[in-house]
C-alpha cells in the first residue's frame, strides 16, 4: 500500500498541475487584494491587516478546491482509465481497493499542499498590500498574532475534512463515468446546483449541504465555538463520507477496465 | 513444449461474458501448457481482447473462471497474477515520465525487483540507450518493447501479449518476433499471444486456438497438422476451422 501511495505521489509531483494551481492561487489573491480597500461597503471582507487575510479569505480556498479536486481526480482516475495507464498497476498483485486507497491518500497530500501553499501565499500577498498589522481579526475581535496563526492553521486542518469528502464524491463520479470531462463538468454542475438550491427554495437544507461544510465547517469549532453545531456538522460529514466511499469503492471493485 | 497431462499454466474454464445483452465470450475453454508459445487467433472483434482482459482480471466474467498455475484468479487474484506479465492492447505508459521511471513505478509493485533488474530488462528489449528519454518521444515499436520490458520485470512464467505486432512496420514485426522466440527459448517463458496475422504466428507458435464469435473453434498443436514434408499452412487450417 505504501509503495502504491509512493507511486501516486511521484506522479503528482511530476505533473504540472500542482504548480499551475499554485500559480493560479497567487494570481487570484493578487487580483483580489491589489484593489481591496478595508471598509469598502461593496466588499464582504472586513479585515484590515495582512495577517488576517488567510483566515478571512478561506472561502476563496474552498472555491479553488471545488475546481482543483475534480481536475486532479479527473486526471488521476478517469483520464488514466481512458489512456490505459490505470491498468498498469492492476496487472500487478494489487487489489483494486488498495489502488483506490492510494489515489485517495495522494488526494489528501494534494489538498494539504494546496491548503498550506494558499495560507502561505495569503500571508505574503496580504502583508504586501495591507501590512502585517498588530493582530489577527476574528469575528470582530483582535487577537494576538501567534494565536491568529494557530487559529488559521487549525481552521485549514478542519476544512481539509470536507474537502476530502468532496474528493470522495468526485472519485465516485470519476469511477462511474470514466471520463475526465464528465467528472469535472459533472462535479461542478452538481456543486453549483446544490448551492443555488440551498440559496433559494431549499434554504433550510443549506446547513446540510457539502458546499456549506466546505465554507464554514471550521466556524463551529474555532471562530464562534458551538459544540452542538460542531457535532451535528461532523455527523453530516461522516454520513456523506460513508455514502460516497461505499459508492466509489464498490463501483471500482466491479468496474470492467475496457481501455 | 508442453505435455497434455500436467497442470496447465493458464486455463480458462467455461468463460462467458456479455456486454449489453450481446455475448462476446461464449463458454471459452483454453489450456496453455508450460513452454508453449500459444497463438490465439481470430479476426478483429471476435473476442480476443475481451478474453485476455478476463485472463488478467481487468474484466470480470459473467460465468466461468481463469486459473493460473491452478490458482483461481477470482479466488486469489494476487497470487495468481504474480505469475503473469501482460500487455493488453496498446502498451500505455505515463508519457511525461522516462522509460526507466515508468518501469521503476511498476517495479515498486512487485516484491524483489531491483534497479539492476530494470536496467537488465531494458537491455533485453534493446531500450537501454533510450531509458532516460521521456516515453512521449518513443515510437510505437519502442513502446511495444517497453511493454515487454514491463511484463518481464518480475520474471513471470507466463507472458500474455495482445496483438504485439499491431501497428509495427515490417522491421519492427521481425524484431518483436525474434524477441519473443529468444525469450521463450533462453528464459523458458511461456507466451500467450493474440493475433489476426496468420503468417506472423505460423513461425512463432507451437500451439494455437482459433476463436470466432466468442467461441473456441479449435485448439491444437501445430505439429499434429504438419505433414512429413513440413508443408503446414496455418492459413489453410484457419480457413477450414472458421468454415465449420
């Protein structure tokens, strides 16, 4: 299993995706922050200091993940299936569940790298445009910098959980369709549809959607602690994880490899 | 060459598969003995590749089983497949990696394959000097040879090749044929080769099976059909069998 994970990580670092995604994140941060004026009533952000930028813009990271994860898994699963390279490890003494497990482990590493890079880039770009400041702004309060950095990292770790479960959903789509374009477009269409529905006539369902968890799962733990809410959200995520994992592993175990 | 009493190295028992209600493999029973170079013959679309996919666990049969050295692929996939090296359809590799790097990834998945072994198999197939080039710069013939190197890595007893000369020029075909014969005689590797090119297979195989519409029409040793003058024609046998 470790060797399979090693193989997936080697491929991850040898393709350009990782570096292109990192560059896109920096460009988007620069474009957003270069014209940002604290206190502007037209902007939802309220932070005034550079050190508050990573925590204050975690919604941007979620938007990136909604796009990057389908692209990564579309290539790693569906595109490998179409190109015929997925069968290479399957012609070795490797169980299908082990291969899928290795691909999910590499997805976790991908999410961790992207998240850490985003936070580092947000600190750097934020400080460049707004200065470091004398504290981190959290829910209208100013807390010491060290505490702010700790909260930022803890938020990122917590948000990695819904990102990973979104990855399980995309994995199921990639395995079932075997097509990179359908995986990417399908995942984005479903995500957009769920978001629109939860903003409209299904508003009461919003807290139960994966979209909502990807944006705000950390808040119940950190920004505005509410342990009942945290427990409910964790239960929702566990349910999503179980359903998507079951679909993905069952579909992959039974799939005829035809390319 | 193989005898008929020993346990077959590869055996399919009543293998059956349908896609969307159409039966593509119908009660296929094949026996490949140790030391055989077995030609699996049939026109395009007769079920050769599907049969090979089932023999390697890529496609699941609706009924029947595949046994490798008597081990059921369905019951003990890992142990059964460890005796097999295979190229299924066009050999596909990660084209952004070099030939060596691709084999290193695969070597990771088979216990006991050293870096020396990777270099050794690359030399055997004549790719030693191009090992550090990216696969995207390889010709189809080179990719086929890299596929053979990949299949050889873990020193399997059986190598399954699906149309190994497809798309190759005459020189490439000749080299591939020589390589198979060399490996069969020097390394005592058993080959199962699918093809629709009868002339190519006549000089290569000692045993053949002919498939049509997913059914095995005939399975025989070539020597049983050779006259004293050695005037055997695989083409003649093929057309007689497929007319039945």
